[in-house]
C-alpha cells in the first residue's frame, strides 16, 4: 500500500511538472526581442493615401470569429499587459511604427494589415487580416527601418500547430484567450473593458460567444496536430498557401477524407507589377485577380457555407454565401496597380558603384535576361508580361510545392455540382480537358476555381455589381483561368534586392548565395530577423535569441537548383559558373534594375 501511495505521489508530481513546463512555455513563448527601429523610412512607391488604403482596407476575413474589440482588450496570460500592444505584436514579426498612435483607420493601434469589418446585418466587428499583413516587408540597417510596401512579410502568422518553442502567433493568442476565459478575474476585467455600460446585460452572451471562438481555435490546433497536416515547420515568412486553403475549404468544410499533408511552405511574394503578369502564383496557376483574391480570402478565414442547416448542399442561386468583400478587394487591387518597386535608397544603404553596376548589366543580359525579361504585349489598355515557366526538372528547385498542387486530389461530390452547369461557368481550364471532370478527384486549383466562381457570382449580386462593372471587377475581363504546371515562374527582377530570402520556398538567404553553386549555400541558417545585409542582398543569417533555424535538408525546404556551375546544364544547373567578381557586379546591377538609378549607369 505504501508503495502504491508513493507511486501515486510520484505520478502526480510528474504530471504537475509537465503542466508547469507547458504553462511556462505558454507564458513565455520564445519570441525575438523585437527592438524598435529609431525611425521607419518609406520609399517613394506610392502616395501616403494609397498606403493607408492598402494597410487597413478589410477584405472579409475572420480570425475564427474573433471580434476586433476582443482582440484589442486581450491580456497576456500571466500579466495585465495588452496582448495586442504594438510592441508585443512586433515580436511575432508584424510591422509597426516606433511611436504609432490609433487613427480612424486603425482605431485599435494595431500593426500593418490588421483591419476590421462588419458583415451586413450584424453588429459585430471582426478582426480582419488583410493583404498588407502578408505582403509588406521591412529591412533594418543601422537602427533605421526601411518599409517595403508590397514586399514579403516575415511574421509567424499562419502556424496552427503548437510546438514547445511556442514562437507562433496562433499559439500565443490561444494562450491569452484560454487564460481570459478560465481566469475569472481576467474575464471580469476583459468583459468590463469590452462591454462598458452594457456589462450587466451582455456579459453572459459575451462569455458564450467568446467560448465558441476559443473552441474553434482549439479544434483546429488539435485537428492539424493529431493529423500531422503540417510537418514542415513554416517559421517566419512562409505558409503553405495552397495546402492550407485546400485543407480549410475541402477538409474542414466538406469531409475529413479531404485532408492532405501540406509540407511545402512558400514565401510571401512581392506584389509590385504583378497586375501586368499573364499568370500569377509561384507555379503560375492563377489568372483572374478577383478569383485569386477570393480564394486567398477563403484561405485566410473568410466564411464559406456549402451546406444548409440540414447539411444539404446549397443549390442554384444559393451558392455560396461568404464574408468576402468584393468592393473592398477591388479597391485594394486598383491601389496595388499604382505601387512602384522600391528603389535602392543610397542614403540609407550605401552608394551604388555605377561602373560595377554597368558591368553587371552586361552579365545580366548574357546570363539572366533569357528567363527574367518576359515578352510584353499590349492587350486592350493593359501591357501584359508573359512570364517564362521553368519545369521543376530544369530549374531544379524544391519540387514539393508544385508537385502537391498538381497531384493532390479532393472529393467534392458532396457538393453535388452538375458537370453540365460547370461547363457554362467562366472557368477556363488549361489545357482544355478532353473528358468530363471527375468530381471525386478534383485538383485544388480546379476545385478552388469553381468554388470561387460560385462565391464571386453571389458576392457580386449582393454587392450590386452591374454587368458593365463586372469585367473591371474581375480584372481586365479575364476568365478564371487554371493551369497546373509542375513548374515555377521566372519573375521580372525589379526591386528583388528588397525581398529576401529567395526562391519560392525562401531557402536561399541572399542573392549572393543564389548566384553561387549549391555547395557554397548555407545548409542551415537563422530566419526571423529584419537586419539587412546590403552587401550580399539578404537578411542576416547568424544565430540570435529565439531565431528560427531553417534547415534546407527537410522536405519542402531544399535549396537546390537555379545553379550557376561549371559543367553540364542539368539537374538544376542553369548557367555557367559565375566568378565572385561577376556575382558582385550582378548584385550591384540588381540594386538599380528597373529603378531611377538604372538610367544613370555609364
Ligand atoms: C495570410 C497571408 C496572405 C494574405 C493575407 C494575402 N496573401 Fe497574397 N499570397 C500569399 C502567399 C503565401 C502567396 C504565394 C502562394 C503561392 O503562389 O503558392 C501569395 C500570392 C499572391 C499573389 C501572386 C504573386 C505572384 O508573384 O505570383 C498575388 C498577386 C497576391 N498574393 C495578392 C494578394 C492580395 C491582393 C491580397 C489581399 C486581397 C493577398 N494577396 C492576401 C499570402 C497572403
Ligand atoms: C533558365 C531560366 C533562368 C535563368 C537563366 C535565371 N533564372 Fe533566376 N529564376 C528562374 C526561376 C524559374 C526562378 C524561380 C524558382 C523558384 O522559385 O523555385 C528564379 C528565381 C530567381 C530569383 C529569386 C526571386 C524571388 O522572388 O525569390 C532571383 C533573385 C533570380 N532568379 C536571379 C537571377 C539572376 C541574377 C540570374 C542570372 C545570373 C538568373 N536568375 C538566371 C529562372 C532563371
């Protein structure tokens, strides 16, 4: 008996220890220190008004039902400090100004891209993560910050899988939500703060709504963890966009049999000039701006209903209600058409060596232009750049992202679509299929194309978009094109110096390394700092407190291909060896390519 009690005490003590460890990490997620910059410098990419529109126009996404005023009132688990304080959110990689204040556009004084929206007929204001959260970058040098509008974010927003490090946004947010719900003093403060004079009348309701949102977070975390859906850690600056959209739209919303392992996180691409590209996405799979944006919004949490209350699939005009905001999406898209690539700021990052850059221009024409300078044609009002697509076996970079998108299949029969009806929709498949579509085995790109077409039609109707307005809202009258090449696109390189790290999976930290043979590239390096290295054109890669160790040996993270090396051109070798002085010359040219300084080269 004594033995039994001793064992029991031991087990209880061990459990207590485990709980203490978990609580410790919950209370202290491993975040970088987030030292504020002395000043944020904006480049001349567009007007200050355009910037505000871009930063804070909502698109209709919801963060699992989180209300805006809840988010701004949340406290940290073991203190009364505000979770949404700008300095705290900056530690997850979100962008702020050193002494930013609340404004009418940003009443919660939140980072770039944290907007809010209200759905028609509802009093609730939801937190809305908009484009600018993922497509705005920043570089730090000598204590100064340089904002890159339309550049690549470095935050840890998307991860839903808890780790012991605890460095992700979702995990820290859940810790705050849970402690608010379960700690009565915290909840009391929170509820008084959110409800003000309505406290007595509404705090019960608030508690119920709050629990619903918390449960959704926990359900997703549990689902994604026990199914092992995201085995390759995304870390800062990446997400498996297509994989997550498919798991949300076809897995969560239709059937668990549609969950697929998403092990190909990709970088957030830069957005200047993208409206002139014939096809977008890393694998060149999307064509129509509105459909692309709706698909993205669904992936980021816009609501979508496929079924009625009795779990019967919606039909006809009822398909598909969603919280996407097509007028706002169109406003953002138009604003982005005015965004210029960032021009190298000599006063902040150092003077350009013009003779060296001129030498780089020659090397660029010889070694790079064949792929990176697209053919341009005029189509109506718009100049269209026809980007080169390089099959994965030629470019040799990590094939996982392109393969997953081309090969994963999803069963959408539960939606009961009529194949004859699908044929009359504005979806254009490339190449045109010779056989009827098999709705039990649809690819993510095709499935999403039809879903977004239904969502778009209904949203246009509800927003009273007229037939005349439609082509403009769609974007240049383009159809919802779908391509599934196992290939990556070679984008034009204006402003690319500001978009580290490189390749679709962010596996190469600097342009210098990208122009070096693979065995000279770093096998592992740290991500998550904004400190810029203006010599090699990338973020700094050395260890720092709570940095994320990026390991290029993990599936999806490979840093192979796009190689310049002596010998045969195969397995990702795409050009001759570039001598170090040639690499420096090319880097100097890439700093000015497409900007005002290019015209001043000798
Ligand atoms: C949660 C982060 C996130 C948000 C929010 C987001 N995007 Fe993206 N976006 C991505 C990622 C990741 C990709 C790359 C996906 C791929 O190609 O596999 C991408 C790709 C794109 C591309 C293709 C660019 C290219 O070079 O091919 C465009 C254009 C784009 N996004 C525009 C937008 C717009 C406009 C919005 C808002 C309406 C938006 N995005 C919101 C993460 C985001
Ligand atoms: C054979 C075609 C080809 C040639 C030649 C080529 N590239 Fe690329 N480049 C690509 C493709 C395709 C990608 C995208 C690969 C990926 O993301 O996996 C790319 C990506 C890049 C990127 C990263 C872009 C980003 O946003 O991450 C840079 C920078 C770049 N190339 C620079 C150069 C330079 C400089 C040269 C000449 C020295 C060059 N490339 C020559 C096809 C080419």
